[in-house]
């Protein structure tokens, strides 16, 4: 357990002082989902110097506040250590596995099958910082944004299934031929996918049905629509983008590697889901 802010700490502990820090209930969820430390495996390795919870809290702090790695507050482990865990876990797919396990728990609590059978896809263009190389960025003429584009698939509750980060000039119809196979590989049970008008293409719809056995259902705007109208299914994924960009690291793209951009999106979704699960537990205890 972390001591309250302002109280003296024992060895290996730090006060819980930031809104992004894990609660005890959240850490109970996350600890068992992290990879086994090398020193506890058959191959062996050095014992880790810093507590895992401090590493996770540091990652959540960077995600929530959008700071530079070198600006990490001194009560966290050294930024080089935190960044090292981030790169290793990102490469090993740790964040995706944690995201998937948490999503399954939320779906089960909602009385749903842990494996989704339907999904919603969409994209979001965001400006890129100068740290993003020219080869990894592009200009989205429709949104007038120079940067990157996030392509995501969610379940019908808006919980993230797959994320793909590309240059912003890649059209949605083209990116769908990368996103949909990734969705199919990760979630074989998904057979119905809703998308907006940007994915309109007879070739794409036919390709998805023949190659992936998915029905791509295009949700079009209402005829004569001139003002904002919430359209069926489409609002779910748009709400997810709103959730993701509440984390300041995701307001712009600062990452040299697209994989690291995807990792921060997954980290923000993990925080959303752990908080939702622990709130449900707290409500259950009081009723």
C-alpha cells in the first residue's frame, strides 16, 4: 500500500500524490497482469531495483501529463529506467495483453461474452511534434493537419480492440486493409464492423467479406443533415477518441516510433478501464 501524501515513506515506497497514481484496488488488478520479473524466471536475471508500482505510476504520469521523459519528477525512478521499461514492454506487447484482459473483465461484468462479435472503426488525425520524422508523418488535406493518423477498432462499448498509427495522409480506405486484418487476427469472432463514409468502397466491402469474412457496414450521414447529429454506432468510436485525448500525451504525437504512439493510446485506455473496474468494486462494497 502507498502511504498518504505528506507522510513518511519506508524503503521502496513513495507517497501517492498525483491524480494519475494507481489506487490500491487498481494495483491489485494490474500487478498480476505484468510480465514475470527476469529474476523469477528459469533463465534468471538481476532483481529489479525499483518497485513495479512506481514504474507503472511513472508511465501513467507521463501519459496523463504529456511531459518530456527528462521532466519526470524526482520521486519516481530515474527517467532512463522508466523509459527502458516502456520500450521493452511496448516491444513485447505487454500493454496490449493488459488492455485485452481488462476489457474482457468489463465485458463479463456487463453480462457480455468476453470475446466481441462486432466492432466499430474510425480514424483521428493529430498534429505531430518536431520529434516525428518526415518519413513517418503526412498531410491530411481534409482535416488540414500535418502529422499522424490513429486508426482504431473498438467493441460496441467503445473499449479498444486494435490500434494502428500511420502517417496522416493515408486514406481510411487504404488503412482499413491493414486495420481489418489486424482486427481479424486478434479477434477471430468479430464478424460485423461499422464504419463511417470515409470507408465507402465497393472493393473494400467485397474484400472484407471474401478475405476476412467480415461484413463492413457503412453508416452514412442522414440525407440533408447540416448540423451535428449523433449517428447510430459511429458515436461509440468517436467517444473513445475523446477518452483517449483526455491524456495529454495523446493530444499531439510526440513519438519517433508509431509503435510508441500506439503504446500511449493503450496506456490511456488501461487507466480508463482499471478505474471503471475499481469503481464498480467500490460500489459493490457499499451496497
